[in-house]
């Protein structure tokens, strides 16, 4: 298999900037008039998105598709691993779950996964003249080399050039690069055509001696040094953004206090990005064993292991905190797994998520959820109606295996196809929904902030913000990368 129109971005470490570089290059290329698609053979992440054809892919690939001005498809991320324990994960193959596998079982399953990877890659190749491929983790993980489909195993199979990106902000950037090369075979080293150094702060003149040494030592060019972009907010592949936000100055007044537990198996935490970035919201993740501060609004997010995270929530004393929070008039939102936890009972007769047949929820809402093998994957458009407020359009997606009987509660959301979702508590203090991306639309965000107590919320449009950030990123790449050399690699 050959792919002269393909370039792969691999990283010295996780979170080196692979996802961001691919997204930025997609936007650069499409602005130059090229037709390009992103591709990640294998992704391990709990942030996912639903494609229009009802499949599930990594959230980062959906962002990269947006950067390329194309609709995301399951073939952009044919293998998605969603960890639900320290040793196991749900395996998503070309958008659909094939079940849970532990690490050893998945290793044995890799030949089938590889077939899906190369089938999807071929389908993308038929439709797009240029493909930007993102690796996973690092190619230096020699314990994972056998049957590799995520890094050099894929690059060797399709015969594509590789750019290696390293994060200087972590420290030891030259050791990262040279050490990675040392772990590769001769053919793999030859495949790396250059380096990109990411997140540099300071005067580039102070780095030049190191760059010259690196090029002499390796015989490979440095294709660019990217500056640390303060305030760059793009959908995270998996890592949770810090509570520290350099986009909000001390002079800006935060009006609404929002807290959210950082579940051990939190999923789709990008749902909270519009709140994190909103200039009037003081948002805080509450980590393991941290004190829980007072808040106006508490949000229970999605979870890939509801039983485990529910037990963690109780152990961390969130239930008495929530009782007090509601008693003093606070508002509470549950999204997907958080919705399920807020009910009185969760049934799992086929042990989809745990060894327990059923478990007691937080019982703050009077409904029951039952897990079934069939996963709900669907994009949504509709109308949300909260008590005393005007209706607002809402758009998002559902990813869950639980079905909730909402009992006597009237639905809070009416979808265009006639389905309904969500509920409001009788006292109007708790809102629950299965809809991911519930805060993404400007009108819906405004409605929910008003419901939560922010009466004069400033407009904030995440989609517009995302476009601005993608263009800012592309401008930076145009300025700091040797784009002519990168285009030559794509067309060699």
C-alpha cells in the first residue's frame, strides 16, 4: 500500500501537540485551497463525538474535520478505545462498539482492528487527495510495537513520511527527540523527515544553538518552533484543562460559581468548555479529596464507568454536599452518566458496566435507569423548555447504554424526530439530560445560565470561538513552520 498524499504526525510523548498540529495543518491547507482529511488509526480517549451516520469517533478528529471544513465520518478514527478500568476498555470499531476487552484480549484482537484501520484509510484515500494522520502516544513505546497500528506500524504499512513533534514546555526536549529516534528501527528513523518543537516560551535566539546541535546530531531538519499560545482553547482529546485559565483577567467579574466533580472515569468533559471559557463564570473542577466549595450551580458530567464513579462520588461526601446545596437554593445539572447517578436506582442486569446487578443512585430524582447492550448513538436537533423561560433551540448528540424511565417528569427537550429527553425536578432546581454539547449553542447556553441564576449573561458562542481559535492556530503555523517543506512531504 502506498500513500504519497499522506503525512503522519507522531509525538515524543502523549500531549506533545499532535492533535493540535493536525488540526492547524488541516486549516492551513484548506485555506490554501486543498482538499484534506484527518485520520487517526487508533485513539484512546473518553472524549468522543457522534457522526451524522450514527457512529462514534474521538472528539479530536471531529475538531480536525471542522478545521478541514468537512463533515466527520467514522473512517477518520476507525479504532477508538474508551477505558473503563485500569486494564480494560470498550472497543469502538468503525463507529460501533464491539464490547469490552482487557489489554491482552485487545492485543489478540489487533489483526481485526488493523483490517478496519486500513479499510477506512483506503476509503478516505478514495475521497481526499491529502490525508493528515495523527499518531497515538509515542512510537518509542517498544512494548507496544508488535502489531502496531497507531504509529510506525501504520506509517510503514502505508509508506508515508513522518514529522515528530516534541513539547519543550515539559523540559528535556532534545533528549525526547534523540531518545525517540534511538528506540526506532533504521527504516523507521529514515521515515522521520523532520521535527517540530512545540510550546516554546522566550527568545528563539536562546534556543538556536540547541536547534543547530539537533540537526547535526540527527541529520534531520527542524521544521519549526511553535510558540506557547496562551489562551488557546480547542476540544481536548482526553486531558482535562486546568482550573487556571489565562484567558480571564483579574479585572473581569465572575458572577456565577460553578463546580464539577472530576470523576475518575469522566467522559466528554468538553461539554463544560463553554462554561470554562465564559467570562462571567467562575468554573472549578473538584478533584479527589479536595474540599468542595460553595457554588450556584453544580454539574455532574458524563462517565464511562457509572458504578465506579457513583461509588467515588459517595465516598467523597458529595451526597451531603448536594443536599445542602439544594437546601440553600442551588441549581444542579446531570449530563448522561451524571443524569443516571441522580436517579434512585441503576439496574445493570447484563453487567454492562459492573459486576453489580443494581445499585442505589443519589435519589435526588425519582427515576430508574437500566443498562442494555445496545448503545445509543445519535445526533440531535430540537427545542429545550425550562420552567418560566422561553424555548431555545438545542443541538447535540447522545452516547449512552442506559435507558431512563423518567416516571412522572415532563420532558425538558423535544427533538425534531418526535423523541423527548431530560427532565426538571418538581422544584425546578435540577435539570438532567442525555444530550452532550448541551452548552455549545449560544442560545441554549444563555437559557441555562439564566435558569442557573445568571440574569444578564453575556453572549458566548463556542462554535464561533472554535473557528477563531482554529484560524489563530493556522496563522501561527503559517508564521513559524516551514510550510513549503511540509507541502513537499505531502506531495513527494
